[in-house]
């Protein structure tokens, strides 16, 4: 009897695969690429992944050889992804997410209550995506969100009021960088400050009417102004970030805010300018030492996944 046609096709495919040299790609290579896109630094990537800098270099070189293109270049502002790097980043994130889903296939859904403390920018940019993932995959998981300043988030985690903390200026042995965030200057669209397209320099803020965020950024901005040796004129302090954008957009002063704090409709309210020199802050995650509940570690994974999605979205 003639051999089944389907069997012949499969045999031909197997023969072709045996003759191909399939590049070796491992999860470390993928995690290194994703981390480099976030941190823009070999040293911070090594710290975040708990590996050596030489291991980071080896991993990215191996991935570049597998892809057949340069993925990362060095720039004045730090590491930058090439065009091929941006394409590879999306595929790497999807592959890691698929692997995570595969590993979780046999696990039970998370249940219980997780108490999360976060600064304003994290609560608007990162937490909603994590909550959506939790609702989709773990309907029995309840999340209580506390929003506060860096100091408040730290205190809530250390005292056990919160299980997980997301903040910029936060310490602790279990603290790890989650996502790299840039600071931007904002001004009213029709103001001289808003019409200027060049990056905002320290001298632009000396004596300028300034709207200060009282939602947690004040200590960081005050330290920044001291380092720049400038003294802006603080006209008002605003604890609500949405109100801050409205006040600046109405022409009552300029401000500096983290990139994660920008609302989706910010372009309808203000003009955004890069800072020169570039200023970055790492959003960090810490966990209460006394809490080892599976639901907490599970939700931490969802937060990390949300950060990867946020990072990828910036490169679209």
C-alpha cells in the first residue's frame, strides 16, 4: 500500500529540521533583554537578575548571534535598543509570558487578600494592569490598595500594614528594582515654556512659578533643585496628580513629574519636555518580611508582568 501522504509530509519536515542549525536561545537571554530595556544599564540588570555583569554581556551577545543582528547600543544617556532590539523585545516578553502561563498551568488560582501600598504614579500606571490580570486569572484574589508617599509606603510595609510596597525611595533587604522611570517637565501648551521644543535645563526652573506635587515627589524634587542649585517659586502644592496637570495646563506654573504619572490624555492638557541632563528614578518593590503567603508572591509576579507590558508600550 502507498504510504500515507501526511506521513510523507511529516517525514520531509523532520528531514529539513535535522539539516537546519537552530540557534540556542534560553530564558536568561530573554530576561536580560527585557531588563536592559527597563534599566538601560548592564550593572542594574545584573543586580536585578542576581547575576554578574559578564553574564549579562554573554547573554546579550548570545541572543544577538541567535537573532543575527545587534540589539543594544551604547548612547550618551545609557543603553539603547536598536530597531531589531525593539522587535526582539516584544517577542521576548511574549515568550516569557507564555512560559509563565505554561508553568502556572498546573497551579491552583490564587485566593485570599493582598494588601498593596503604592505611590501615586505606580497606582495609576502599573497597578490597574496587575489588577486586570488578577481578575482574569485569579477571581478569588482580593487586593486592597493603599496610596501614599515613599515614606508612607515604606512605613506601611515595615509595620505589616501592607504586604507589598511600590515606591521610588524605599529600602529593605528584599527591595528590588521593578521599572526605570524618567522625569519630565510639563507646562501649559500656549505658554513660552510649553512652546519651547528643546529639553528643559536646570536654569529654566530658577525663579519660575512651580506647581509642586505633594503626592510624594516633593522630597525628590527638592533634592534635585539643590543639586541643580536653582530656586523655583513654589506657587502651590497639589496632592492629586490629575489636579496638578489641570493647574499646570491652565498656565499657573510649570512642574516636573515621573513618566508613570502621566494620564492617558496628558497631551490635551500640557506640553511635555525632556530634561537635560536626563533624570531617572527606579520604581522599586519590597515585601513584608513576615508574610510568605503564596497569594503575595503570586501578585508580585503579576506586578512584574505589568511592568514588562508598560515598558514595551513605551517603545511602540
